[in-house]
C-alpha cells in the first residue's frame, strides 16, 4: 500500500509539473500567495528555477526530485507530496 501511495504522489507531482511548466501565469499567482515554491518534486529539466550549483535556472535540474530545484505548486500541496519540502535541502 505504501508503494502505491508513493507512485500516486509521483504521478500527481509529474502531472502538476507538466501543467505548471506550461502555465506562464504561475509567477503572477505566486506573487498573490496562491502558489509556493516546492523543492524536491520536479522532474529532471522541469524545474521553475534554482537548480543548484552548475545550473542556470528554469529547466536545468539534472535528476528527478533534485532537492535544491523547485517548482511552483498551489499553496498547501507541496508538503503532501513524497519528497516535497518548502525549504531547499
């Protein structure tokens, strides 16, 4: 059952990542407080920014779930996802 929950969370994170990468308004929503930075859940190359040393910004994370790469997610969702954190690791 626990493996199923992890798989479900990964599927949700992947789907949200795909939606948010395609949504140019995510930065504006974040400024309104409806979105928050979520570290550790972005798929490789799908982060919004801050992918750590040796990278430049958006789309530069090198592995799935990179702990110092973030994506914008709706406020309150990040910590419900496996590996999700509001703070950079």
